[in-house]
C-alpha cells in the first residue's frame, strides 16, 4: 500500500472558521428571527470596479478571435502586468525591481504556502503569534516542525508573541532562526511596521543570514505617510527579503485570483556543503514546473487596476472599507473598548471586555447583538482575550452592528 506524508497527520483540525459557522448556525436555528451581521470572515464585499470589468470583458473577446487568442502565457506572467507593477508599486517609491524578479500567480495564499519548498527542511522558522495560518501549516506539511501541542503550536517553530504589551510588533528572536514570516499591515491585528521597525528586522536578517518572507497583502490599506508600502524601501532588504502582494484585498480579486511575489536576485541561500546560491532561479524553476500561469483574463483585469480610471475606482472601494474601519474604531472606543488596528488595515483588533476569553466574548456578542466576529485565540494562543472585526462588510451593516454593540 502506498504510504502517506505523515506530516499531514500532525496538522490540527481546521478549527476556527468551521467552529464559528457551527455556533452561528446553531444560534440561528434557535433564533430564526435574528438578523445576524457578520464582521467575521476576511472576504471583500464590494463588486469589482467598472475599469476592471471592461478590461476583463475585452480579454474575453480577445480569446474569441484567432488573431488575439492567447493560449499558455509565460508562467511568470505577462509583461504588460509585470511592467505596470514595477512602475506603480516600486519605481514610484524609489525601489528598483527587475522584470525577472516578479512572479505573477493566482494568489498570495499559494505563494506564501509554496515558497517554503525552495528552502531546506533543516531551517528554523520564526512565525508571529497570532498569525495567518498558512505560514505554520505549510511548514508542518513539509516536515519542518515537530508535533503539535494542545495550544495548536508545533515543536521547532519559534513563535513570536504579538500583544498589546509590544504594540503587536514581535521582538527579535533570541535563538537562531533562518526564515522569518512577517505580515504588515497585519492580519489579524491590523498592526503596521514603521520604517524604523522594518529596518531593525532587515538588519537582523542581514547579520544572521536569515530570510524574511514579507506578506504585504494589505499594503493598499496603508494611510499614514511614514509607513513603508514595500519592505524594499528599507536599505539592504533585497538581500534578505521576498515580498508577497495580492490583488485580492487591494481590488476585490478574491474570486478573480491574481497576485505576485518578488524574489530579488541579490537574495542568496547556502547549500549543505557551504556553497552560496541565488534563490530567484529556484523559485523560477518551481513556478515553471508546478504552475502554468495565471489566467490571461485575470492578468488583464489586474493591469487595469494601474490605469488612471482603475486607480481612482479601486481607491473609492478601499475608502468605503476605510470608512467602515474608522466607524468601528470610533464607535467601540466610545463604548470603552481597547481598540487596535483599523487605521492602516481593514482589521480591528479589540481586547475583550471583562477579561472574557475570545470564545466567551464571541458567544456574548452573538447572543446580545447578533453580530459575528472572529475569536483572536483562533489565530494563536497570544490572541487569547482578543477579538477580530473586519471592515469588509457593507457600510449599512457596519453602522447597524455598531448600534447593536451598545447593548453588549
Ligand atoms: C487574504 C490574505 C492573502 C491573500 O490571499 P490570496 O490568495 O491572494 O487571495 C495573503 N495573506 C494574508 C495574510 C491574507 O489575509
């Protein structure tokens, strides 16, 4: 009989969102008249803007005519999109990125999950607690960790707690690490890293020969002027960092699927016999072998985000979510909650009142306000006693939810 990859058996059951749904369904069954509002799941709600729809329609038409039909495209993505990314996301911020450093994909979830394949299994991985679950689980599947404990944490991973005490910015690891996952603006805490903080991390990675895997999926939500949008705005970062971006939250592409990863040519890794090799060709090889390119239609839509109209229209949608975030922060602060995030991120991270556990507050909020959020403990033990709300709902729902919070 074929044997299996037993590392998969170490994974703890995907507990968070199924358990949220289970409790919501059970409450709704007992309270059929309750009009439940969800500020829980991190998916966008606004439709795609017209400039992007037009570009995708045109791309569909291209597919219907022999002269403009496209079959397999380059695995790394079309130049028209790569050039627009370089010009708008990097050159405009004084960052030099070359076309063969950009890899278009169908999502940052796949890229952040797959990137670990090009690194050795003996690397020590550092991950924030709480965090986006993909970073941990993909390393468990690969066999880079030991067994899980009852907290849902795994041996061999170095966890970096992020709580109000450190402003949700992890401390530098005190033990040696090789691969560091950072996500700013952060899901779930909504925290951002200043230039000074990112410089500290880049310097740490350079002096410890570590690699930073920088997830910037929420870059478009940065509002404050002194917050870096790319880790490459930090000097020396191209020697140590891979950056992940996605059009999912930027432009409502969660259902369309398009993202990209930047792997700088300066970034190097070691072989077991001590040779130093470039990492970029490894990702290129991995990507070309296991991926056949994002759809032409998705890439045409993504390129339209960078047109004058596209920029204006996507900005308007982000402003809607920002308005939601502002309303949530202001309303809950007024009600006496300790509120974090929400300024440069679509996530609002609150301290649960009365010392309640994350799940006890979940139940209270559901019962008293018929509002659903996400228990912070579901993102890691350091999230215990916190609760995540998202700004991705419709403004009228957010308004109503905030009124209901008064009775919680
Ligand atoms: C939503 C999200 C992504 C983007 O995922 P896609 O696969 O591009 O839709 C990446 N990282 C984090 C932390 C996210 O929350």
